């Protein structure tokens, strides 16, 4: 059993292992992953008559044996310790793996406690760095006291001797059940519901044509079925949001940010101070009507575990605030990313005038193709006898949304931040600290070349910020202000110093 003593900050501790209960806690998820990857073979066994022959029993035993063997080897071989403030992890039987994680490189840590963990009083510690495509440090079954103490040790700078848990925390955001339900409704699953509806209708047309004809012969049956599928999509969206974000809280301290959320599985994410690379503010039409916005917090980590576990949209962010009231949004953003208050009130620089034409063309084409793709299935349910009627509506609606997208788009530079806003139906505002900028790219596609507009891609370790379509002059100003020498036509910067937009200063070196 793992030791319970709190590790010291300096020196080296003895090697420690996982709790014995991890054998059961890790076996079930591993077995599920094995079944998910080998479901075609299991389906063939079931369809072929079940596990009655020796061959069938052998395959089932192989599935169980692989999961059990991996779990036992993981428990017996995984060891970790703190050595001069660095976390060392060893694992593997035939192929040994040794990792050293420096606190200065940690982007965020996460404590996960599912129902099985709670039964045994344990927790899982995940450590994200910028170096891998997932959790570089994963300690799947520690006592709550050990995991919390280790997390507190790692979140402090090397050489710090503060007591574990020291430091006052301020709660800056809390989402009750009503806000979480609103988030689930605003996410929605209407598109996925339409896909399922179309697949189900096509399956019935191929294998149950009589049933389909008798059902659709009833007045309004197609519309009712479509409404049922859309409603089921929203039920799934709301349910998954409540499961993941119930009881959400966001805290701020001198050490950084901390979030807590989850109905059955509680997650506690710690983002050290200065690790925020990118903020995304998502405001769908429904959220704007409700007076809320969603804020995604990105670091240089690559939190892929949330995606692999089927989390709701946006959960791949290292931390996310499901719902923030619009009137409290500036205060919350300044608490998460100091310096935002200097940018308010936002006076957006517009996109290029000629970009209106390309935006209308893209919007019309997108919605015409979208309704053309689903129109074969949903046109009868909506009462449209001919496809050209639905296509015409898609063209007009797409042109209107393209016009509104162009009017919404904008950009702004301050001495500390790069800000971009795009989209109308689903509006997104992205904020990047200028000190985090890694590289700046200027891109121009075929349609953009035709209208003489450009887009600037600003790369940071946590993602990419893309400006709307802007003029060549604006693109050169942004590119130069962020530290590059513009390759575009025009007068070069004097004395190697790129020009800066009014009211800004050249960017500081990237970090």
C-alpha cells in the first residue's frame, strides 16, 4: 500500500506505488476499452450462437485475460517519487518507461474521483504537460490525502516551501442546476438527431418498407418522428452536461485557477498561474437569448482524455466555465486572464468590405449543401413537396447568415492581448496574451486572392487564433505588431522595427 506521509519539497522520497484497490478500479475501465476496440469479434460470437464452443470461450477468456494482465502489471510495476521537487514515474514490465516531470513544465493537474474511487476513498491524479498527446503523469489510485498533497507540491515553483493547501482562494464563478441545464440546452444535438433520423429512415426504407409506408401515411407522422429524434438529442445533451458539470465552481488564488464539477465523477482541475494560453468565449443564439456565454480555458496541455471519454462539446479544454452571465463576463475574464480589463470596452476593427461578398457566397453555399444533404430525409416531414423549395430557403438563409457573420466579425490589438470575434449564429471570441504568441502566419486562399483579402493565424502553444478576412494593410499591421517582418507588398518597416497599430506596443518575447 502507498505511504500516507506528505512528501517533502526538497530531497528524494522513497518509491511509492498505487493502492491495492486499483486492481479493481482499473480493471473495469480497461475491460471496457478492450470490449470497445474488439466489438466486431464479440458481436460475431454473439450472432454466431453465443459462447458455447471451446473457440468462443477461448476468445472471451483472451479478452478478459488481456485486461486482467495489463491491470496486474500496471499495479506491480508503477512506482513514483518526488526527487528534488521533480516527479519521477517508472512503469512497465518488458518495456520499462521512466519519466521525469518538472513542476515548471506542468500545464494543469486534475483530480478525478468516479463512484468506484469514492467507495474505496481513492482518487486519480492526472498531470498534463505540453509534451504529449495526453496525461503524461497518470496515477490512477491514490488516497485523497496523498493525491492532494502531491498536487499541492507540484503546483508550486521549484524551491518553494509553502505548506500544502496554503493560500486563500476566492470563488469567482458558480453554476447551479439551472445554469447547467441551460448549457445543455444551448449545446443541443439537433444535427446529430437529424443524422440518426435519416439513417433510421433509410434503414426502414431498405428493410421495412411496408412499415415505413404505413407510418408515413398518417398525417403529420414524419414531423412527429423528426420532433421525437430532435427531442431525444436535446435530452442526451442536457443529461451529459448535468453529469459532467453539476455543481461547477471556479476558484482563483495566487497559485492559479481551480475548477470543480461532476455529478457522479467529480473532477478538480488545477491550472497554475501564468499557464493560460488562450480563452474562447462561445455565445450561441440560445445562450445570448438567455444572457449567458461559455468560456473555454486552454493551456499548452492537450487534455485528450475528455474526448476519449465522450465528454460534451468543449470539454477537451483544460478548464471550462459552462455558463457566465453577460453582465459578469468582463469581471470573470479579467480574473481568469489579467489584462482583459484594459481591452474593455471593446471597439472592434471591422473586416474588409470586399469580404462581405465572399462571406455571403460561403454562407449560401454552406446552407444549400446542408439542406440538400438532409433534405431528402426531412423535406417530407416539414411539408416540402419539392427539393428545390428547401434548397431555395437554404440559399436565402445562408446569404443572410453570411451577411450577419461579416457584420459580427472583428479584431483588436492591445498592449497585452490579441482579440478576435467571428460568427453570428454561433459567435466565438478568442483572446491570446501577446506574450504567449509563438508564430504568426499570413494566409490567402483562392477566393480570398480574388477579393484581395487576407487572414492572420496567430499560433500559441494551446491553439490557434484566426482573424476574419481583412485588408492587406490591416494584415501587415497585425503581422508587424506581433514581431514579424511583413512579406506583403508595401513599404518595409523602418530600421527593422515592425509597425504597431495605434495604441499598442511591440510584443514581448514568447514564453
